[in-house]
C-alpha cells in the first residue's frame, strides 16, 4: 500500500444556510485572523466565527477524518460531505486525506457539462482545488 499525493478539482455544495460568504458576499476567513471561542459555544455554519474556529481546529489536528469523494471519468470529483472543511482546506492549502469511492462515475461531472454556476446570492455548486493524499491499495499491481 502506497500513499499518493496530488491535486484534484472537486465540486462542493454551499448555501446561504451553510456559508457566511454566500450570505454576506465575503468569506469569514478573510475577516478573522485569530480567535478563541469556547468549544461549548454552538455556532451555525453560516455565522461569522464558524469557519475561523473550524480552521483553527483543522490546524491543530493531524488526524482528521478522511473526506469521502466520488470520482468521475473526466478526473473531477464530488465531495460527499464536510463542505465547509473542504472549502477551508482549498483556501488555506491544507492537505486533506481522501477516500475515493471504489466505483468511478461514468457520467461527466457538472463542471465538464457546464452546469456549474456560483452566484453569491443563491445556493449552488462551487469548484475548489484540493491538495490531497490517499492510500493506494492497488499500487503493488502497477509496480514492476
């Protein structure tokens, strides 16, 4: 088993209910540099301090849960959950461990089909570039 690294372009879903930027037009990571909030304080995903606190937690942890993704024939991917974490990782260039779905979707993704739009006032898909690493269980088959 080998660990591979690279970059992928993935599609994530963010809405006004799950993203401060979609609601207000500017990313909360651009507004807040550092903060401390008690872990007991509950924040909604679209609140100003949600992503900065999540980013602080991501920097402090080395063993984050891997992101499940679905791959397409075209080479793009869809992230199946943890959209805020994926967006933060893209913006702050944090390498994420992924778990690719075993089956590759034969259809074109929304990016290639030209169906992606990102309007800050409405819900939609957003394309992000992720630095990723994953365990390749098939690497021994490809090596001489």
